[in-house]
């Protein structure tokens, strides 16, 4: 994620970004972070750490802006749909 990338947490069901080996998937009811990232003690590690900090700040800011944030959100398991083709 770079400074000109505009990731808006909880805004849609389509954005996916990567930070190191992490994959961050945007949904309207959650942001999923999967994978792993190694924060080495060098310039590369510092850059990745800054990207993670920026991402988490955006997520926290978005959550704090919600006027009626529920206690919990029910996450329904993925289901199967018929192939439309």
C-alpha cells in the first residue's frame, strides 16, 4: 500500500491489497488479513511496518466513526451458488 492508494475499510466487497505476504480483503462488514509478513530490522522492514501502521490507522478511524457500532457481527459461512454459465 502506498500513499496514493486509497483503501477505504468496509467500503466495498472487492478491494484486496498486499503488504509483504499479507493479503487484506475488504468487505462491508469486516476486513480480513491473512498470510504473514516478516519485519526485518532494516529499511525494508521499516517500510512494511509503516504500511501496516497506516492500514491499521485507517481501520481504527473507520470503526471509531461509526455512530452505531454493534457489539458483534455475525459472520455467515460462505455458501455455494450455481454457476451462472
